[in-house]
């Protein structure tokens, strides 16, 4: 691709597609690179009930598809490609992608964060059918049911504590004897009457694949080798997320866990100084909220900043 584009949006999740809607309505003809997981985490979600405007809820893939069609209607184009490396030291910016080199005046990084999974075939088969990486998104569906959370850090404690609002019992499963969680979070979990801690235990299988509904867990104690079955209706992963930002290491500031550091929600920095024309939105820079609506909000902000930047510098 020899022409220089006004803006390229990396990622086609809620944030990237919102940015595409706003950028295309500003007549910037954005190109969206859809990446390894087109649609982002929403594409793996079943019913979304907390996105404004859908009183009866909407399926995650349908919501993503609607946003994609909306962006395309205003002139956004899409390319199924992933980023190999990027050069932000020269202008226009150069992107080395699986579809060739792309040059762009501005860049919106909406590449998201991928949930860490256990990697079990049964777990993967039941994502969206009782297996979830987001308690805030899916906890409501498990009212008065027994569920499990796997993990040993603050994320797992937060998920477990949040889920006690809905579940009748939460079993927190950790592979080690000791927890990485902060003392205060661990104490809160241990003190809660609905939470039971299970240490030195790993999950060998999620039961219910044939029924397409979580029925239980096959567990193994790593100290004595004992195998047991735990009857539950839902499994939540609390082992963290991996931000999709490795390609930008050394070119913009990342925090200790690899999330993009931003100023005023979307402005990227290098050594604490704002990098003109490069913006980040959604989960790749948001380790706190990680919601579809907050991702959409920062996608909107990034696109508006791109429009302002191009106007001011007469690009």
C-alpha cells in the first residue's frame, strides 16, 4: 500500500469499531486492521445485558457486527491482517503487517487485552457457556448457583468477592499453598461466608462439554494426587489479562504489566512526553474497568483527537 492514510486503527473490538465510526463520519477514511481476534473479546461473549440501548440484551457477536456495519456505512475499510512491527520514529508512521507495509499519518491502538486461559480443550469449548473471564459481565447469570474462580492474585479475589453478590457459593481454586494476593484482599476473601478456598489444586477438565453447559470440574490435588469432582454451574478465570502491545515496547511507554500508559485517557507517551498522532484506547490501556462501554468511550475520544490533530497540523 503506497498511499499514506489519514489514520489506521489497530483492532476491531468495541473500542476500535467506535473509533472507526467516528473517524469515518469525520471523512478520514480510516483503515481498520482486524488482527488475530476480529471483534475482540465481545465476539466470544454470549448475551450482553449492560450495553446501553439494548433493554433485552444483545448477543456479543451481533453487537460487534452491528458496529462494524455502522463504521463501513460511513466509509471505514477493513483488512484482515496483524501487526508485525511498527516504526513510530518517522512520519508518516510505518506499519509492517501481514498484508504488507502501510503508511499512516495517525495511529489508534485498540488492540485490546487477551484473557489468560488455562488452555484446556474443555475450557475453550465452554467459553460463553458457563466459562467466563469477566465477573462483571457475566456474574448476573449465576444467581443462587454454585460457581468457581481460579487464580491466586488480587484479580481472583476481586472476582470471587464480586460474584458473592449473585452466587450461593464461590469456590476459589489455587494451584499453590500460598496466594499472591495482597493481604487485605486475601483477608476479605477468607472472611466471606460464601467463599471457600481450595489450595494446591488444579483443574484437569471442565465437565459439561456434551451438554454445552458447565456441570462441574475434575480437580487434582498436586500434593497427594487425589482426584475429585466439584459440581458447579460456572467457572470464572481470575488469572489476569495479557495486553496486546508488545509491538510497541521501546516506542511508547508501557507499564510493568505491558499495558500502554496514557495521559487523559488516550494520549500515548514516550519517556513521559506525549507522542503526537499516536493514541491508545480500550483494554490495551485500561486495566481497571475493561468494559465494552468504557472501551467504546475511549475509542470515541481517540478518533476525536485524531480529527483535531489532522486539522491543526493541516495533514
